[in-house]
């Protein structure tokens, strides 16, 4: 029988598509569509500075309807959430799940002590884990 994971570091996705804060909104939407992603971490160098999710895109689309053609293009920094939910990789899965529920978040970013992005855990990762556990019952 496979050992059950205990920490976010054990279930996080480490292969990530990331954005830079100076990318444009069209760069962002192309990436989200091409890779079927709902959460894109934003980096400045190697440091995590934000997160763009599908709700941020919807808000940006509304903002675009109120802009004139002479405005500068919207950049990722203009629409990202600058306070994403983060935890270290040794965070217990139960604790991370409670944080997700408390913040009504759909993902949690895993970072090291210096703020470098290590991975991401999404609602889908928890559903996969729940499915595996239910198959054992």
C-alpha cells in the first residue's frame, strides 16, 4: 500500500508556468488558454511577488471596457493579487487545507524562506488525494 502524503511538499506540482510582472494582459491570457491553467504565479527575478487567477482576469476585462485606446496596455503587475497564500513545503496537509478554506482560496503557493517559488497545491490536488483515500475505504 502506498504511503500517504503528510505535507504540501509531497503533493505540490513543481513544474510551473510563471509570469513576470511586466508581461502584458494578452501574454497572460495566451498562457492561461494554451496551458489550461487557472493560477499563474508572478515572479520578480526568482522571488514570488503575486498570483494571477481567473477572477483577476475577469476584473481586468471589466477594467479594459472602461479604458480608452490611448492607455498603456495592462500589465500583469496591474491585475495580480500581491498577497498570495504561501506556505513552506513542510506544512501539514490539514493545516494547508484549513488555510485554503479560511481564505476561500483555490490554490496555495509553496515557497522557501527567501520567498522563492517551489511549487503549487490546488483544489484539484486535494480532490485527487481525497479520491485516493476514498478508494481505500
